[in-house]
C-alpha cells in the first residue's frame, strides 16, 4: 500500500503571498490617507478622499482574507 503525501503547491502559495503583500500596502495606505484627510477637513476634496480611504481600508481586509484563504488552499488543497 502506497500512501500519497500532500505537498504545498508553490505556485498557489506565491499567489497567496502576493495577495498578502498587497494587503500589507493597503493596510498602511488606507489609514494614512484617512489621517491626512481628517487633518485637512476644510479642503475641497475632503469627501472624495474620505471615500477613497474607506475603500482602501476595505480592500486591505478583503485581500488579507483572500490571501489567507489562498495560502491555506496551497497547503491543504481545495475541499471538493
């Protein structure tokens, strides 16, 4: 009887790490933009930049979850 051992899929792992890298950048960009927008409340572009900062924060959370999910799938394989 030959048992098959599962190995980490390196291509899928790299995709997951790229998603986590994007998430890391967005985790700094979103709150930094939010802080800068709140300092300059009297500027003309206050509302559009505030919306963009919220979108960046949401994308950071999304890419973090997708990155973790991809890394887990690379280690354990997809459930069928």
